[in-house]
C-alpha cells in the first residue's frame, strides 16, 4: 500500500510543489470581518495582506474541522493508500486535535500515522517535502513516521519580524513576550523551539535583521534543504537568499510566501530562512 | 600613647568621618573633566558613613570587633571607584586589627601596610597618582621595619603628613590631573580621613588639620561648582521615611530665593532638599500629595524634570517581592541615570533598575538589594558607568549565596542599552554574558556636558560655559552650544549611511531640539538611521551611541 502525505496550509508549501509531490494540503480557515475564508482556496496572499493592512480589525484563524480531515482521510483510504499526516505544532494550533478526532472517528486505523511537527510554516513544509520524497519509495508507514519524527530536530527556523504586534494580538507570542517594547525600534528575530515561539535577538533595523538571519542560518553549517519565505517584501527574501544561497544546492531551495494563516501572526515585512541541517 | 583601645579607635573613625564630611565639596570639585558631576567626595563619605553606622553604641570592648564591624559596613556601602578603593583599604587595615583587643605601634604600622596592599588589589590595573599612591605613601611611612617611634600618635601624624605630600605629588604622576590643574580627589578623601583620625586620637584642633588638608589639595576650590548637583543630601533624604510620593523637580528662575523655598517647602512635605541658586534650583521632597509642592513651585518659575514616585508602591514591591513577581531563572539589573532610561531599561527587559550613575553611584549593597528585587536565581548587573563597575563587581563577589550575580561591565548608558537588547531570557547565563559583552563593545558612546570652569584636558582647551564632547571616555572637543558639540562629536567618531545613531536627550535639552538635530544628522548623512529617545539624564543634554 502506497503512502500519501497529508499536511495543512500552515505549512506554506507552494501549491505546485505540493501537487508535484502528491501532498494533500488541508486548508486552515481565516476569518476577516466575520467572513470565513479557506486558506489558499478562497483567499490568496496578495488580497490577504491588502486587507490585513487596510483593517479594520485583525483577522483570526481556525483549524480545519474534524469533518475536513475525515473526508480527506476517507478519500485516500478508499483509494487504497496509507496516510502520513504531518501538522503544525499543537502548541500553536488545534489542527493536530482535529486530525486526531478524525482518525478516531475512522476507528483508529493503523494505516493513518499522525505527526505533530512542533514546527510551522516552511519549517513544517521542509519536513513534509522530505517525507513525501521518501513516501514515494516506501510502504513501511511506521518506519517512515519514525524517521520523520527523528528528522524534526534537524530543522531550524529563523524569522525576522517588522513588529511583534500581530503575534501578540494573535495570542501566539509565547516566550518572545520578553522582546515586546516600543521605545526602541527593533526588528525581532524569533525561532521555534519545543513547538513554541522563542526569542533569539533584537537587531535595531531591518537591514541588520537580514544580515543576522544569514549569519544564524550559517551557524548550523550546510543544509540539505532550505526555504526562504516572506510576507510582503520580496526584495528582503531576495537579499536573504543571496546571503544564504551557498548553504544548499540550488534545486533544493524552496521559495515561498507566508500564507494568510501565518500572515495573521507574522504581519507585513516578515522574512525567514528555514533549513534542514546536520 | 603606646596603644589604642576599641574606644579610641571608634572615636578616631568618627572624627575621620567628620573631617571627610568637611572636605566633601572640595573633593567633589576636583573633577578631571570640568563638568558639574564630580561626586568623589560624596561617594567616599557615603561609603565611610556606612561603616560608621555599623559601629555599636557604646563602642564594643574589643578593638577587633570595632574593626570587623566597620570594615563590613564599608564593604556593603561602597559606591563609586573611590568608595570601593576606600572600603578595600580599610578592609585590609581592619583585618590586621581583627585578632587584637588593643593595638600597639607595630600593629598599626602593619595595618597600614595591609590596607595599602588591599587597595592595590581592589583595582585591576593600578594607576599611580591616585588614592593608591597616597595609601602606599602611608604604608611606607609606617614601615614596621623602621620603628622610629613607639607612640601611636606620632606614627599617625607621620602617616597623615606623608599622605598629604603624596597627594600634592599626584599631578606629577598622572598627566590628566596636571592638565586639569587638580590633585586626585580620592587621594584627598583619604588624607582628610587620616587627618581627622589623627585629631580624634590626640584631641587636637581640627581647624589646623583642615588647613593642612586644604593646603595639600592646592587650595580651596569647592566654590568651583556653580550648577546645582544632585548630592548626598538627596541620597540621605531619600533613604529615610518612605511614604507618600517622592517628588523631585527643577525650578528655573530668575530670582529664586533658595532659603525661603526650603522653609516654605518644609511646611508642605518632609525630607526637603533644595539646592541651587537664584536661576535654577533642584527640589526634592516627600509628600502624601505631590500637588501642593508643584503648585507652590510653579508660582516661582518654570518646572522641568518632574519625577514623582509612589514610595508606598515601592515599599510593597521591595518589602514583599514574592507578592509581585515570580522567581525567574535569569534577570538583568541596570543602573539608569534618569526616568527616561529607567522606563527604557524596564521595557527592554530589566527586572529591576537602580536610579543613579554618574552623579549618584550605587553602593555594593544597592546592587545586592536590586538583584534580590529582580527575583532572579541568576542575575546580570549592568553598571553603565565606568565609576560604577567596581561596586557591581564587588556585589558579584560578595553576593549573599541566594542569587548568583554576574557583571557585564558596561561603562556607558548606551552600552547598557545595547547589552540589554542582546539579553535573551530563553538562553543560558554564559551565552547571554557573551552576547551582551559583544553588543556593548560594538558601539561608540558620546556624552555632551556643560563645562563649569576653564580647563585643558588631553590638549583640548575648554572655557567655562562651553559644552564638551566625550567620545568613549575621552574628552575630544569643546563647542559653544550643546548641539554643536554633539554634531562635532558625531563627525569625529565618524558617520556613514549604514550606521544607527541613538540620541538620548536629558537635562538642558528637549524632544524638539533633539529631533531637529536628528534631522540635521539625517540630512548630512543620507541613509543613516537616527532614533531620538528621552533619557532624562542629569547634567548632560545629550548622550548618544553610534553602532
């Protein structure tokens, strides 16, 4: 029985790449002024960021429903596939919870393995890509799930924000709380650790933040795969990519954009590098 | 006088403190930089008094007990470089006396030797032409190998005379003193203490001794400071009853009657201190309602630098810290010289802030207390002034065992800001110390201050009324107004489009003036980032960093 990989839209996996890898992406929900949109289906980044900046109010997000997962899983099982379902950190989102309920509703079959990536965005995306490549050549679901879990520790994420405002108002600031403050303009650099947002550094402007992102990425040595991702400023992503380009083979660098779900928390001006190292 | 007893030593120490108090202003005025922030005399006096306050009354029977108590009080009360060196001198001195019930000449001579040795050990790189040279002259004069006398009073007299001679020589040893035309302020403090103690031992006329002290200092210069300075009276006053609101502000005249203000304010609040002249007066008082004092003062002139602190809250917070904050694995404590900096440091992640700095050096005890208030299991101290670093380091050595204290030896407030921005509570102590030290070193610090007398320092001629520019601790230039001094200092330090300038304005400037200068900097160097922040620092219209 072939293995198919399922993830959610908080992976920020580019749609063409997901399609090429046979990965099913279940959309999370974004609510803007009382209207619910399915991430990447009903709303795309350009429109989302326009509306984010225009206001009034901030968007909110919600996980895919249990029914969304159940429908997806049932469809894949009916086609005779096994399922490896890898999702955004359970400490940041209820998505894992929906997946678990759906699996239970289907009678907890051995043919479905769930993985809490403890990651988000392209960090999760990198884990999904690696899993999908291997899934194409494997039928050993527990073995693959084990290797995916073991590989999560090798994925590192460094993200520079223009402001912590969105993360704070969205209730996902975690330990980066320590970096709040408005008297000095800083561009905080954050990472994900144990499934939560962690503070790293506070450079004084965007230019230095970019430079530090490059240096932090380099500290982990060469990468087997790397992702560069931004919310609204492609030039920052370009500049970051130029700094890090030698860290991974060109065909293993993923360019992506924070989708509406992640965009709700990182806000405009965000840029990040995510790497599989070691 | 073949020996001294506990009582005699106790009385001599009291007399030493009184003599130091009489020469405090003189020591404050012996400032190498001609700016109105000299505080060596104040630091030494507060340090010495912390020792005196520890002495039992009536005096202990045992000389060793008096010595041990005094040295301990001095250690915890040490503030400023001079205070720390003084406390170490007496620590060595008193250690030699600790095993004794009474002391003979040979014991005192040995104690002088140990005192000088301890004082040298207190500083990383001993510099001659300072209090250390005075201490070593005292030790040499009393060498036990040459027992010229068996009389304690004679030995002490020769120690005092030698200290005065060594003091007069300090400008020949340290070029900055010669340029500024002053003797070393800390050395003067030690001479005054030794003179006072001699008078205390022998019962002689203190006026004659005062004359000798002033002569050794090259004459009376204590009138040199013309601007009102926050002085020890504030510190003393603010340590007493703590209720209501601690209220401080600056009134600008013309035509202020300082003595009348003092009397009027006495009927409004407590712990009233008014310093200044008919143009400007700084006021401190405690009142249940800060309103009447402000209303009174605004009838006399313009008010600025208004600072009101709720002491009841402070007491709650300090008296019962567990009620306000949970224990943290790692916290940072910073010294902040103004309300703006205090807010900045707190917002940037300091769990406790000590008000002070250039003009009010915190004591070792202040650091230990603040470390406790910060509720950290491990605590990093940011002294933010080169004169405060040693007290912080002593607090780290002598910490009480409940908290592990470390120091990132920041020597300027902008360095402290960079260091606290590099602090990450999610990281280990070691990584934080490395990151904070690196961040502090990556910037240049600039200080602009008014000159209160003519002087030549490091080849720069300064006239009273000008503003001097100090770059990374060196006086580099003087200009006729504060803005020009800032612009010239920035130019001297070197500006380029990829840099960030942070401009902290304080006493003598305003947000509007600072923003105007920021625009000028941005015009001159397109692309550069200039951030303007209110620091509230006394005496200095601008502090700045370039990074």
